[in-house]
C-alpha cells in the first residue's frame, strides 16, 4: 500500500525490471569497452609460431589416410573421405559446417576397344591399368554413349590446324575414329569438339608422359563450362531441392560433346598407331612415338569402339571449418581445396587436402594459445571439382551476394605437390603479399634458402601467372564473383595425373619423399591467410594491378591497327593508377596517425572495404560474349584456343573473330567495331574498379 506523501519509488513490473537490468548491463559494457586500456594486438608472434610448428611426419600421415581408397565424387568412398575431413575439423574443436547439393555427374558402365584385321582376326586393347581393380574404368565424364566401327586417323594434337594439315595430305577424317595426343593448348573437351566439327565419329586421347607409367590412363571431363549443367547460375540443395533443367534441354546439351570419346594409355595408343599407313606423319607430329608411327591413317585395320555411360543426379558435399574473426567477423578469408579424385588422388587433390588439414591443426593450436584472427577464416573442402568445379561453383552461386560484399580473398591449392619448383598465380594486387610471404618460408629442397630465393633464381625474376584459365576452384570466385584470388603449387606436369598410379606410394617415392614440399606449400598457404586475416590494413597493392594493365594495353597497341582506338583503356588505367597511389599514401598515413581509436577503426574499415571491393569492378553483368557466366573482363577463358592473349578475354575473342573474317587484310569495319566495343567494355570495367577504390560516388 502506498501512503499519502510517501517518497518510495513506484513498483515496477517484471518486464520493466528486466528491461532496466539489461540497460544497466549494456551501459556498463559500453563504458568498459570505451575506457579499457588499449592493448595493441600483435599477431606476428602467432604467425611465427605457425611457421615453426610444421611437421612433415604429420603431413605424411594425413596423406596416407586420405588415399587408402579411390574416392570419385558422388560415390560412397567419397562420402567416407568427406567424413574424415569433417571429423578432423571437429576433433580440433573448430566450428564446422557442410553444404550438400544435388548435381548431374557422369559414370561409365561399359567400354571396349578392339582392332580388327583383314584376315578376320581381332585383338582387344586394354583400356584400364594393370592391377587397377577397385578404380573407376578410364573414361571421359559426360561423353555420350555410342558404338563406332571405322578406320583410324592420327590427328596430332587435334587442333583445327592439324585437321587442315590432314586435308593437305589427302586424308579424309569423316566418319573415322581419330587418335589425338594431349597438348596443343586445347582442353580435353575442346579436342572432342574440334574433332566433331571436322566430321570424326569418335575420339581417343592419350598422354605422352614419363615412360615409367606408359600404361597409365588419364581420366577427365569433356563437359564445357563450370558448375552443374542442369542448374546453370543457381544451386540445388540436396535437402531442399530446387529447379533443374532436363538433360535434353538445349542449354544442357550445348555443354556436352555429341561424339563419344575415351582416354588411352601411351602403350595402347602405340598399338593402334603402329597399324596406320597412308601419308607419312609430319616430322613435328611424331613426339614420343616416333619409332612406331609410319602414317597418319588409311590402314587396312578397322577399330571398334564402344562406350556406354550414364548421367545421373548425385549428392555432393562441401565441408567447412570456420574460425570467427574477433574485430571483423563479417569479413571472410577463404582457403579452398577440392577433395574428390578420379582414383586415389595422392597428388590431385589430396596433397592439397593434406596441407588444409595441417593448417587447420596449426590454427587450432594457435587458438588454444590465445590467438583470434581479426577477420574470419574459412577452410573449404570442395567436392566434384573433377567434373567441372561443381562443388565450389554451386556454393559460390548460392552465396553470391554475401561473397560479393564480404569476401576478402580466396586462396586456392589444388595439387599442392607435384614435384620440384614453386609456382603461383594471382590477381595483381596480391603480388607483393605473395612475394613477402615466400621470403618467410624455407625452401624444401635447399634448406639454406627461402622459397623466394629459389623461386627468383629459377625464373631469373618473380614469375606470377594470371588466373585466366578454368582449371581449378578459383574460377567461380574470381571469374564469376570477382574475389581477389591466389593459386599456388609445387611442381608441374606430373606423370601419374588422373591415373590409377596417383598413389601415396608414388608421392613417397618420387613426388615428395621427405614431405618437405608439403611443409612449404602449407606454410605459404597458411601464412598468406594469416596476413589477410590479421593485417590492420589489407595488404593489397593496386599500383601493381595498374602496372599490369598498362602492360596489357601496350601489347594490344602493338597488335592492333591504328583504326582502333586504345584511348579508353589508356585513360581508365591511368585513373586506376592515380587512385591506387592515393590509396597507398592513405594506408601509410592511417597506420602512422595517432587518432582516436573508434575513428581510426572506422577509417580502416572503410579503406579495407574499398580495397576488397575494387576487384568486383572488373565484373560485367552481361559477361563474356557467348559465355555469360564468366563476368570478369580482365581475367577469364578465351572463346578460341588459338588466342595467345592471357588477358581481356572479350577483346581477345573479338580479335580472333575479326581475324577469321579477314578484318586485318580488308579493313573489315564490322570486325573492328566489335573489337572497339570490347575495348570500351574493358575500359569501363577498369574505371568501375578505380571508382570503387576511390570510394566516392563523385569523380575527382
């Protein structure tokens, strides 16, 4: 009861008391945060710990576990490998996630190949490696089924110029089975499509590799493009379903070849080519089979080929480990490697998976020691890469908006170790970071040197490739989502590629006997991520990008006639260069200024966002002509394999189109107009990047 004149406060309801308590706690928390002593974070000691905690024996054990059985995407053994990676992340106490999708994969049911002689005898050719039971039959994923009985023609690399040479030799390939050796700038699927246009009925492809694996057969996909063919541009979750196109849909059929193909071992290819007669093989075609090939075709022997396969919906699974950032949890540094393999996959891809597991182990130990990254780190284990980067592409398409606004960089490792020598590809703003990190890691083959020292010695300078190809999981991140990317690996062109001999034993004997190359690859990969996650200002240098673009413009200037103006590109590159220099100065000043903490944090956040988002400016909503999914106008695949330009794919395609129509010789106005249009598109993309880096909607 309240007495008249009482000064007691009014009774509060339970809800009001709860609200008041929450307000008091919130006020105290804000006061504590604003007034606590400032202790600058020094992640460098944790970075040093990361480098020093490597263990080659641990890496060896990881690889042995990953390669105990073949694990082709969409099969039960592949699911078992996914569980292995997931349980590893969980055992380390890391936050784990998974993403399951439904997509069309392709598997073999039956295949045969036989030689039939004029006397009625026949000989069946071995298609699989000896003793490779339990490994999937050698095949080309997404090849159509079919049976062909025909003459055989040797078509060198299977390029258009090779078929033109055959015509000059009087050889007609119409209805024939062509035998082609791998190489010549054409993808596996590109070889089949060129043969199809030339009138061939089927294709056999062999690889000229190390003679110790002459019986090895290189499996692979012949589908064009990336991602699930029945959900182009969107993802279909395994648990929720979604729209899928039919296999007979025009857009789906366009991604598959129309004639059957099979891979061959070098040993098997020699058996066939030994039977050929007709016109003599050009000297430059002979390669490693020079002693057995006499002619390019028209022999008396008939080849019978049969392939039966199936395309079916399968479940694939991506696995993730997440280490949340302390100050900027909504900014993501992603490390990715695919897990699926055609066979055992010791090199491709599980040398990279091994490095990913090792990085997770070292990061978890750092967390227990008190480290938290400034930005969130996500470790990504992709599925179904071998079928066309399907796992990573579906996830990128599903998360396109979030990645577009929050992804700092994507760091890819596929075949971490193939042999000796360090190789790297990157978008140019990451060149300096890549150089700095390689100076911190010991070279695996020369203990007294760093990776940087041996890298520069081997190339007489730093040699960083660009990421225009579509050959690993960086493609959806960079070429579709515009995320700055790096791709690193040790060694090149290993002889057991996609064969049943890609085993732990091969790695332990030849690829990396001491597993020190695995140590170096994991060290570089993990340290790149730590710098991107922990540096106050993102270590991006867009002056390097502008310099690279200027070099591209200079190349075009030497290639194009005066009737085509390069002024738009010159102008936009200069704009980017000017802004990049200003941003470098801004970053330096910001790190040196003694500014009130909250204000400095806001300024750094704004600067980092501009550095992060500038790469998105190179994207164009309309994409490349005829390949709209590829949005990046600086780095992306060519439409014509004969183009030698590794940049401005739209301009490169227009130049090839104009050349095929005789634009250079006759001053073809239509061809020149197409080139000029693509130059304008590229220049607008560069200007968008400059505007994003400037961060102001008004040009200065």
